[in-house]
C-alpha cells in the first residue's frame, strides 16, 4: 500500500475506486466496506483508494471538545489497511478552510480534481462541505457531469459500524477486552515511549516499563491488570501490565501504564514499545499492605503466563 500525505503530489490513479472516512478501529464493519472497495476496484481493473483526514475532523470542528478518544492512531490505521490489501491511503489535511468549502466545491475541487474517481463508495448519511450541506443526493446529481459511478453503503451496515464502535469503546473502558478484540478482529494495542518511573518494581523483582503514549487522544482501557504481548525492536515478549492509579502505593488522578516483561532484563528507556492487550485478569485493587500487593503481583504473573501459553 502506498501512503500519500501531500495532495499536490498524488499520482494518477488507475480507474480509482474511492471511499472516504475516519475508519477508526478498522473493525469488522469497516472491513466489509474495504472488502467491497477492493472487489469493485478489481471489476474495473482499478486501484482501491481510502481517503481519510488529519487531524481528526472533530478537533477542527470543535477545538474545545476534549472528549475525543480514538481506537487507532494514524500509524496503526496505516498498518492495518496495508495488511487488508488497499492500494492507496491518502491522508488529507482537514482545516477550517477545507471545512467551510461549499459542498459542490468539495466534489469538484477535491474529489474530482485530485482523484478522478471511476467509482465512489459512500454512506447514505455522508455529509461534507460548509455547514455539512453536501449529501448523497448531491453526489448522485453530479455523477453524470463528472462521469463517476456512485455506490451507496447501506444504512444497515453504517448503523452496524456506529454501534460496533460504541461497543468497542465501552467494552475497553468496562474491561470487556474479549468483546473489544473480537469486534476489532485483532488485539487492542497501545504504543508509546518507555519513560522513567519510581523504579519501585525493581526492589520486588518486577521491574516495569512505564509507558507514555504517543497520541494523547488514544483510548486507554479501564483500570486493571492485563496479560500482554509486547513488541520491542522487532521481537515479541510476554508480560503483564497494570493500568491505573496505583492506589496501594500512591494513588493519584493520573492513569499510568506499567508493563512488566517476562524473562527480560534490558534497559529500554526512551525506546518505543507496542503493547497488545490479550486478556484482563483483574481490576486494580488497593491492598492493605505492600506485602499483599507483592503476593498479588506474583499471582498475576502465574495467571498471565498460563493465559499466554495457551495462545
């Protein structure tokens, strides 16, 4: 898959079949659209093109809104779409000026000018242009003028996608990791940089990698202890991770991510690491003593090793 960040240097696509969306999570509902996109492209000996926007449109439409939580960073999305067999992924800049363009201008000067689509696959409720005045009806009206074929994504599938996205977010926050991973059709992951912590874990034989996420809008799952796989410098390690406020030691309002990798003794400060969440083992608890916490951690290791061995 080729990734394009600069609209001014796009190639001439061959009979492009395009779709537009955020595709956050790239879950099983999104994958139905992507499968259709690839199928339609093959029918016309064309190329499949997914168009998305950066930053997330919500951050431009309502910059005061701090509730946005995403399932995929841009890098994660690129990796998943590449695995699914898309030919081109275009990351278009989303600005206030772009947001306020008239709907017909969006069609002619964005979709047609840059992509020359053979086919557009779009949702029945897709809105675009100033005040979101553009809709499927306008695309239908102009398809003969600009010589593209329009395929509507049915309401049932789009409703399914919206419901699934909500279920995934709620499941992650509620600790139902199995449901979230099932809908995502992959393990939910977190990527960040290993930073210095208080190094307390070393004193009890459980050194941890404290992780600062790369994207502040990435959804952090509910507090608790998870069995994990960690990807670091191309290698995969088993381990466990605590997500939470460490109430037994020094409870704060800040959620920390602390991963302990089994049979691993490297110093990896300032390195990038990806954590795949496999199974939630328990909620984060406040123990009566530090000894009780250590005993729980030892039990967590036994459970995590058992879970990961069964994979």
